C-alpha cells in the first residue's frame, strides 16, 4: 500500500501525527489486517476550512504514488480536539468525484 494522509489543518499546531505513524507501523486501527507493506507517500493538511485544498492535495498524493488516501482521525473523529470536521463528508465526496477509482479512501487512521 502506498499511503497518503490528509489531516485537519486546525490540529497540526499541536499534533505531530505520531499516533498516525504508530498506527501504520503497528498495522492497527484502519490498517489492521493489511498484509502488504505500507509506505507513507505524503502527510499533508486539508488546506483549512472548508477543506478547500483537499482535492488538489489528494491529486498530488496520487501523482506521487499514493494508491490509498486516509483521512486522519482528526477529520472524521475529531481526535484530539474533540471536534469532527463539519466538512468531512463533502470533502470526501469531492475527492471521490475527482479521482474516481484511482485511489482507495479510508475514513480514519486510528
């Protein structure tokens, strides 16, 4: 798996992504049961509310080899700030429409 992660711009000031990296390394969370090697291609934010740069960033991740894009848990679950992204569903729909079957999308990481 060639993985790109898109995370919430609001959380990046105090979340270095270590839980995401640990989850990948230990193949837990959404990666449980993945038997192939997971290579992290890129780790970027959504571009700020309302996820206005997520499509462009998803395209770049795919251009750079990602076959899977995960939305970090801060987007869907609100981890660690306790506030899920109100634009998560729309952001995912826009990326699905733009990239189609070029990439698999995962709703969270841990």
